[in-house]
C-alpha cells in the first residue's frame, strides 16, 4: 500500500508516492537526486546520512520517508546560502576531511551541535560528534574545523 | 537495506491507535523507530503493519506533579536530557537519557519505545527501577498502571498485552538529601552498556537512610541488588561501608548473560565494581 508524502527539502516542496518502507535517505538520493547525503553503514552507527529533520540532526537511514511527511528537511546541499556555510568553509580551511565520505554527515551533525551550544569545548565537540565515524580517522582536523566554525559564527 | 514491505497507519489519537493495533494482523507500534527500523532492515522483525504514533500530540511532553515526573511515551531522549524540569527534579534520569546512543539517536528515540523494546543493554531500565515509578498503558478496556518492578518480564519482553500501548512513564523525583548516580561500562563499538549500575541514596544525620541499587546489562532484565541495599542502609556512607555493600551487588544475579565480548563472570565482576562507583557518587551527591 503506497502512500503519498510531501516533504520540503532545502526549501523546495516535493510530493511523491512511495512505499512505506522507503527510507528518508533513499527518498533524498533516489527520488530527488540529492546524493550529497551518503549511505555508510546503513545501520544507525556511522552518521554519514545525517540530515536535519525539522531542525534536528537525524540519521536518515533510520527514518522512513512516511515519517517525514509534512516535515522540513535540510541536507548538505541546502546548507550554503549564496556562499559556503561557516562549517563548510572551516572544514575546507582546516582540512577537516581526507576521503570526504563522512563530511556531509559531520557537517550536518556539527551544525546541530553549534545550534545548541555555540561555544563548545573540544570535549563537547568530540562527544557531540560521537555518532559520526571517520574511517580515515581524521578526527583531529574535524574538531579543529568545528572550533574554527564556532569562532566564525560568533562574528 | 530494505525492510520487508508493510502497511503504514498514522492515527491521530491513542484510541485510534489502540483500535488499529487490535484489528490489524501482525501490527507493531512505531515510536521513534530507532530499534524497530534497524530490526526490520535486518529482517529480524517483519510486521505486516506499522502504526506510527509520532503525530499524537498528547503523547509528548514532561510534567511535574507532586514530586513525580510524568513523561509522555513519545518524549525523545534528547528532550529528557535537556529538560530543566528533569534536571531539577530527577537529574539521574537526565544523565541516563544523555548517555543513550548519540545526539542523532537521542533526537529520534523515545522513552516509551526504549522501555517497551526491553533491550537488556538499555540505559533506562536500571535507572527507572532504581528511581521507582510506573508505566501507564492503554488498551481496548482502558488504562492501567504497571509498576517498573513488574514491567520487564524477560529478554525483550514486557508485561504489556499485545493490544496495549504505553502512553506515559511516571518517575519518582528526588531533592536535597538524596543523590543519584549511574556508572556503566559501554561496549566500545556499539556504545550499548555491557553492565550499568544505578544508585539512589538518601543520607540523613550522617547515615544512609534509604539505598536503591539496580544492576542492568548482566541479566535479561535489570536486577535490584537487595543484599547490597540492606548492607548500606543505616550505615554511614564511608568508603569501607560502600565497598562492603558493593561486594554484595551481584548476589541477585543468577545465569548472567555472556557473549564473545563479556563473559557472565566478567559481568558479575563489573556489577560489583560499577555498584561501588555508583554508590560512592550517589552518596557524595546526597550530601
């Protein structure tokens, strides 16, 4: 039994008829072609699929598209507003990535963290990103990038 | 990974949800989905119908009533961890909620879903049992209250009837003179607890007048460490007295869970070590 869902993604409203088992991440990637959101572990561990659902970071591999019906979603593609978001700028400047696969999720989780805590300590950043895994183990520069972004966002 | 297909329902009221649960074959309630959806992707669960209770407004929220917290079943771990009311009236519960999973998991996972899932490695059950309180469940014949002490009945099993839905969790709060603490060892990969010890201690006139200690993770359901509680009650919260009590913390554990990561013997050992840490911190916070 398919269901019609209407989801506003990065400010654009989309209506699709989907199977209830369709995951939000597949809705974004396969239905809308927004492939910036990656699928890593597909088991709620790695955080590569992190997006914002009504302003909160969630793992889109563990949310059904039907659960997001009527909601607002922001993906990595929707973060920049004419120019790079301070987090995107900071990940670039601090080289907060190696292969880049975890980066969209890292940035979306970091945006959630900074919205709740604009001035996090290093420990708070590491704890705030515990749900995001970097298999290149490039955490040092990721933390530095979040610190740099927090500074930029204060100005 | 895709779940097996299913029909999806999104009731607007608890009554409608109960009606659907009673009439749809092989139906399951979908709360935050952070245990159920992974289980469905692995095909460990293949419900024919999901009843999504995520849009029933009265199921979310936290109220303080007569020193107790009344928490709607769909309240997320993140909301509990950040709640000023929970931090003020029951800081141990806020700490436990903040330890679950990671921020994204806490943004979706709910207290009702977590306690109904009854995972032996879950953080809420030992803490809720140590704090005391009850679960409100609604079925076709109305609502009933189930004490935490009788709620978890076996591995991934609760006292709920198949057509009942948890609507609210009531937790005893505490104030000055009482301290709570949760000491746990997490599995390094999953973050789930291997063993966790939850302690709530009241100190009056220099002695522990009330001690509540519960061990989770070592057995299918959390176990009250009655011998340790009795050993410390009426005694001063000194290091020696706490150590002597903590040594008895595993007395109620028979047939502990053992797996390739942590044997049953190791879990019994951890129960005593973590009980000592939890009791020490709880007693310090009580003073």
